[in-house]
């Protein structure tokens, strides 16, 4: 039985359906990311799990227990908010200990657990500081320590890294993931950041218009998107509309414009949309698809090329290996492995 089980979860705000019959099962100790654009229902879903928002329909069960009659402060859930929500007039230790104080944990035990929590988030020696004396990353760690110190059954992370700069955000992704594994706590992350979801989670649930449209391991969701929305939202993708020329033995021959190419896959349709990730396309000397570089963009560790081709506009990511870039306007030829293209369902 799943540790967290959501069934038919629905929420309307006026005439708008924010969450539309959402089903989700999460195992004990699993880290699941709810990923999607603004307004897709991910934060509302999280708030219904926490008890901050009452569902119009559906159930939330934690460890087999129906949460409907249980108020938020009785659900034993730790929450890290986007704004961290630290009390400015309290020290780090007082902030971390606040939840335990509300639960009437004895002072001696509070002190021990505060020390353990500070050590867990690598903030030993910061107990007496105030939030204004901390960096954004340190404040985020205090918020995480405060959520974990109460020893919750479930940890909810609501866009916890969105206020950090890019480099610190990258560091904290890894740090939170390591802490989650260390304490083995069931965790739900809400984010609109694709890289964040892919790096941190065991499974990623991509949401669109109040529904989960695909839930998979990160590598599976990225490499095998269920539809065009997932393909486009979960990283860069080239979407090519093509006619099926021939099929058989798990291989399709497709035509787009005047060009033909083969991919792995099967379909009964006469026309398909295929997704090809930009990093799977390479430049070749002969054969392949003719194209012309429209613009090249330097991105540090890679070059991003926008190209015009018989298949339409294409994007190619090439690693920065120290060589010269391909000049704008240059003719090139492109090729990719047959298993790099995925036939999309819709």
C-alpha cells in the first residue's frame, strides 16, 4: 500500500477547475516532484495534502489514514515554503525549535534535536544568529531544518529554491536530495524548474491543466515523453510532423518535406509527430538532413544552434569541446540515431 495516496483529488475556484481528479501514489521514502507551468494545479494539490485547502472531491490518505477530518497542525507534515517564512525576531535556534515548542516537547529534548538539525543542514555555530544575518541559502537550510526537526511523516517543498541565484540553486538541489536520502523521508516537491525536478526526484509527475499527464522516472520522462506538452516542457525538443512512408520490425520510415529518415517505433497512424532532443542530433560530413545555421548561441559548456531545414526549424546542442563554432549561415548536414526520436501520442 502506498504511503501517500491521492484519489480523485479535485478543487474548483469559482468556475475554474484548478485540480481535476488527480490520482497519485507515493511510496514511503520516495521523492516525487510535481512539475508544471504556473496555474497547472501543482501548488493547490500540495496545499490539499497539507490541509491548507479543502478538496471539493477526492481523498488524501497518509499511511492508510484518511486526512479529511484531520486539521493541518495534526497531520505531522513538514512544509518548506517558497519564502521560507522564518520569524525575523527569533534566532536560528528559536525558529527551528518553534514547532517542537508548540508540540510541548521538553526544553532539554528540544535543545538536543535543534543541535542535530543544525548539524544535518551544516549550520553548526549559527544557532544564535537572526535570519537577517544569513544568506538566502542559509535561510533555506534553516527552513528545512525547522521542517525536519519535528520528525514529520511527510515533507512538502513548495518551490523552495526559487529565491536563490542560479549557482546556489544548483548546489541546494544536491544538498536537499542528500539530506532527504539520509533521513529517508517521503517528500513531495512542487516546482516549475525542469532541471530541479529531474535532478532531485525519484519520479517526476508532469502536470497540465489540473491533471498529471505523465509520471515516470526522470530519465524515462525525459527520453520518452508521453505527448508534445511533456516533450516541450521537460527540456528542449524538436517536434517534427512527418508522414509514415513504411513500417515494420519496430522501425518507421518517415518523410517530412522532401527528406526521409528512419526511427525506432511503431504506429498505425499515417502521420505522426516525433520528438528529438537537441543534444541527440549531430553534425555529419555526408548523408543526413541538409540544413543551414540561422544563429549560434554560446552557453558556456555548449553551443546552441538554431537551424533552418527541410524538416522545419531545428535546434541542436553541441558540447563546447574548445573548437571553433559553426558560423551563422553555414550549410551543414544533420543526423541522429534511430532510437533518438520518439513518436508522441498527442
